[in-house]
C-alpha cells in the first residue's frame, strides 16, 4: 500500500480532523484520572514555556492524570518560541514527516494537519515545512488540545519554601505561585543565553547584533555586512541581509573548512534516544564532544539561499580576535593579521549554556552541578562549552554542586536544550520531544506518588467499595470423592 492509499486525513478539513482527534483522545482516556492529592493554593506542576516542549510536556502530564498544572509564557499568544521572532530560515531543516510533539497521535502530526487542509497531492509536492507554517501548526496544536497557556507572564525567580517552590512572576499578573514541580521548557537558550563574544564589548550597539536579536534588516540596504560564523542561523541572517539589498555580505569563519556532515542527524534512532542517557559519562561525553567538534553544517537550502547572491562570500580560517569602532564602521581584526571594515556585524555565534546567565535561579544558579564538576575528559576530548552543561539526574532534574545545600533542585526539571549532554536529543530539536515528554511525565508522576505515599496508602486502607455484593456465588461443603482413601 502506498502513502497515497492511506488517505484518511486528506481534505478532511480541520474541523473534522479536530473531531476525530478529540474522539481518539477520549477513547484513550485522555486526560487521565486525576490521582494527585489536592493541596490548596498549590499547583502540582508549573511549566515555564509554552513552546512545543512546554505543550508536549503538558499533554504528557495530563495524559498521566496530572491535571493541576499551570503553563506560563512571557511571549504574547501565538508568538511563543523563535519561529516568528528571530528564526529567519525559509523552511525547517527537519524532514516534513517528522512527528515532533504528536505524542503518538497520528491526527496530531504536522502531516495530518497539512493533509486535512491541502490534500495528499500538495503534501507529496511539499519539500520542507515553511517556517511560518510550523508556527501555524503549533497554534493549532494548542487550540485543538485546549492548552491553557497563560501568556504575558514571565517567571522571574524561583526559590524553595519548605518542600514547595515559590515562583515570583511578573507581566500581566504580579503574583507568587506555589508549586511542587517546575519544568523549564524555556527553549534553545533556556539554560543559557546568546553567545556574545567579548570582542564586541565597547562597540556601539547600532553596529552589531546577535542572530537571536531583533534586527531591522531594511537598515542594512547598501551596507557591507559581516556575519561571524557559518551555522544555520548565521546563513539565514546573511540571506536576509542580502535579500534586503546589502551591498555585500561576508561570512567570517574561524574554521578552515565548511562542515558538511550532520553527524547527529545521521545516527538518530530510537536506540540512541532510549540508550544515550544510560551510557556512562565517557560515552555520553564522547558523542557530544565529537558532534560539537565536527559541527553541524548549515542546511542545504539556507546555504544556497546565500550563495545565489553574487555579493555573498564565505571566508574560512578567519578567526576574529578584535573589533574596533572606526567612526560609524566596525573594523574586524583576524588572527592572521588581516582585517575587514564592515558597516554592520551580525554575530552568528550561537548560544552558550550557562545557568548563571539565567535570572530565574538568582545566585542559586551557581550551585547547579555541571559536567565540568563531574567529568574530566581525556586530553583530546576536552571541550569547555560542553563542560558548562548541567549534569542532570536521569529524570531531567538539576543536581546540587554542594550536597544538601539545595535539595529542592530535584523538583526543578530542565526540559530544554541544556539537557542534551546528560539525556540526549529529547528536549530541544523537534524529532525526539515526544519521547522526552513521556519520560519526563513518568518521572514526575513517580516523584509525586512517592512523596504522597502515606495518603495513597491510606486511600488503599479506606477503599471499601465491594466489587462483589455476596449474591454472585454460593459456598458449599467439600465431600470426599468415592474412591478417595482406598489403597490400590
Ligand atoms: C532559529 C532556530 C531554528 C530552529 N530550527 C529547527 C529545525 O528546523 N528543526 C528542529 O528540529 N529544531 C530546530 N530548532 C531547535 C528547536 O526546535 C527550537 O529551539 C524550538 O523552539 C524548541 O522548542 P521549545 O519549546 O524547547 O522552546 P521555544 O519554542 O523557544 O519555547 C520556549 C518558550 O519559553 C518562554 N520562556 C523562556 N523563559 C521564560 C520565562 N522566564 N518566563 C516565561 N516564559 C519563558 C519563551 O517565551 C518561549 O516561548 C531551531 C532553533 C532555533 C533557535
């Protein structure tokens, strides 16, 4: 049977798809029976971040019957995550048939959503998912599941209050929220920040921007633009500048050659997803370090989007060591003693993992255990960047650097890119997030259950509802068989 024979979703229309999906969820008993003992004024779980990781975490939790949840996002409704803000690629890199946050529900996939509206012919003709369309899908996902994201609310600070967590939030409401568990579904920079090299220190703010910043590209018309780096975001930003009429755009690249092989994508499998977290430190480090060292190439389409412009250049072996302001220009100096004068510099320098760069933990961030506190790699596998990743428990929770100083870290779960060194690719990129969410919800359920063990035990003792009323059977005397007792 070919794909086109499996045409249930085709041209179904969104309304029908929604009806089918809701029926499926109902048949599967979603949301699951609420089993967590209620504590007045306390949320069982707060999810910070209403992007795809936050939403699939929510689905996974309510499927498991944990329904006393709040989900907060500082972004305005429909603009969660990078997709309509600083993401500047035309399409997603991931293949169109990825299942992402669908959590094993066929009707919740991007494919079902697309085919219900546009049919199989258009689906077959679609190459990659257009970026804004991915956001449309995520908005629909939120709508069809009725996910109660509270937008315009920022988590500013978390601390413990006895065995609870106290969250200080601001935005459309200024309140203190008490909860038992907190999930940081805070995105690509959710355990860190954009990586801003020190060579821009002192440079006027109107001469540079990081890819994750808002950039007024029309301002770059007729300007010479330097893009530092050649990762995915670097090339997308270069393309934007070129398409807005930049005079020239020059990628200034530290490495000697273009990375061309996407190693992590190549080895993606259920085995890797399921097995990575259980590997000893040296193997986990080795995989991640190798992936960092070989680097992920920019996507094929994005690279061509730059290269089709005659005024686009790729300069390798150009390590930026300093930038000086020369009037209204930026003079960039390289380690080979050459330089380039740019009108504007875009930092395609990615993100760094650094819990201290986040405000939510305050000074407690310094007490988060990191890989460098735990593992000393062999000389040829050293990597400072990787050493700054949090060293997480197998259930996504943070560990303390100094034992018994912040035992409440076990109630705070890192469900974002920062978890990847410890747990693999299950909480950042689209492909593995349903697996990660299932795993996270199971771990939280286990914690909640064991913390309330006395109440659950009492429930068992108190449970008195008979399944049999007494009339369903008749007791009788047992009489010996005729032959019983005779010796042969
Ligand atoms: C430019 C770009 C392109 C990408 N392209 C792809 C791709 O093609 N394929 C792929 O698989 N992956 C891609 N990724 C990686 C990954 O899929 C995305 O980062 C994705 O957005 C991760 O989803 P998320 O839910 O973890 O985070 P996000 O979608 O970023 O959502 C996090 C949310 O948390 C909120 N938040 C953060 N801190 C707080 C706080 N203190 N209080 C309240 N709210 C807060 C933010 O407002 C945000 O809405 C891309 C990433 C980037 C940055």
